[in-house]
C-alpha cells in the first residue's frame, strides 16, 4: 500500500469522483458493498434472459467485467488484512 494525494471533484455518497495521480481523467469510486450488489443484480438479469435472447452476450460481458472488478477488490482487501464490507453468503 502507498499513500498519494488524489484530486476529489465530488464526495457524493456512492459516487465520489476523483482523479488518481498520473491519470488524465477522473474516475468514479464505487464502494465495495455497492459493487457487490451490482454484481448480483447483473447475475439476476442474466438469469432472466435466455442465452439466445438479443443482448444476452453484451449483458454477460458486463456481468463478467463487474465480477472481475469485485474479485480484484476482494483479493486486494484480503492481501491487506481488511474485512469485506459485505457477506459472501448474502442472497439477493
């Protein structure tokens, strides 16, 4: 872990906008519990569509991208000894 100064453009809850040093554009900070909920909502949306439905492939790619971010988040917190802000057993 390292500490650096970031530019914070908005502190809005669950939608903080900040620019990481060395980046040209700001990004949105999504809290881990919110990301976890988005992953499960994407799972539910995919479950409700047939694999042959128009748009399913794009939705599944979105779901996989969200889960990739969440898996990286979980691994990073684990590596630093930080508890997850959500229950892995929670059903949506």
